C-alpha cells in the first residue's frame, strides 16, 4: 500500500523541489542506483500528465554509498513545466520501478508577484 506523501504545493513562476527517501523494513535507506523513478500528475480526472524523470533529468540521487543519504532522491520540476499545468488541485503518485510508493495532492497556485 502506498504511503500518503506530502502535498506538492506548486506555484507557477517557481521551480519546485521535494526530497523523498526510500527505506527497507529495517528503516535503512535502499540503494536507488539503476532504479527508475516516475512522477504522474493529473488534474480534474483528465489523463495523467507523466513527468517522467531519471537521474540527471528531474530526479537527482544523493550519494547512495553513504548510510545517511542512501535511498534519497530529490525531484525538481522546472518552472517552465509548471507553467503548462492548470491552476487547480491535482493528484500525484510517485513510482519506483513501476510500483506506486507515494500518493498525494498537487495544489497549483498562481505566482503572487508576476500573476503567471
């Protein structure tokens, strides 16, 4: 059963960053080397917008050889991508090797200073 992840509070005009950590049953981080991580976002029950990213293209892996950062990956969604999303509350899921790990909501808001 996937965990409920944090809301991804996304603002047009800003780049979004969120860090996730995958752990095994003992609480230790799992090695993400060679894993595929995907983010799916949908708005108003429309077909999901796949924001699929790998190492170097949206997802950045922390040092997988260090216990403190093993299992950690950071998602970065560029403001140019967010600009194509509607001002709405959507849903997301994060998959690791095609297995849903986290689900949650994506409220997309208008940027306060530039009204984009």
